[in-house]
């Protein structure tokens, strides 16, 4: 139907993507001391993790979301179907940031499913 988004039922994860996600999450959960006030402040890693989570949410809701800056990526193989496209999405609001994180994903293995292949910093 026109104007209606096609939400995906689920996101699958490769072992590599799970590991990378967990590293980002662990770093984000560490708090840096704020100094004299004795309060803690969110780290840069916490902001980065929040952006990655937002990217994953957009992917699940609408892989063609304009804020994702999604485009085909040719250097990673599709984990299910040889020759099929793998996509790269930029972590939301990081498209012009040096070292910004990228989420690599593909459609499948089932209908209305996507698989997160990797979550890595852009060189």
C-alpha cells in the first residue's frame, strides 16, 4: 500500500556482528569520571552506541530509510546467496564523521528478514 512502511519481522546476526555489537555496548556502559562534581558523564562511546542502536532500529523498520545512507558494498560476501548484494548503512548522524561506524547487512535468510553481517569503523 502506498505510504505504508514494510517492517521486517526480525534481524539475524552473524557471530562477527554479535561480537562487535557487544564490544561497542561494553565500552558504552563504562562511565568516565566527570571531575570535581563526582558525577559521571556519558562517554563518546555511549553516544556512538546510541547511534548504532538507532541505525539498527531504522534498518528493522525500513532498510531504505533516507537517513541510513544505504548503498551496496562489494567487498563482503553475502552469507546465504553467492552473488547477492550486501549493503552498507552509516550509523545515523555519522555520515561525515572520520572513523564513523558502518553497519553491513543483507536481505535474508528468510522473507522479510535482514542479517547484520558486521559493525565496523570506517577507515
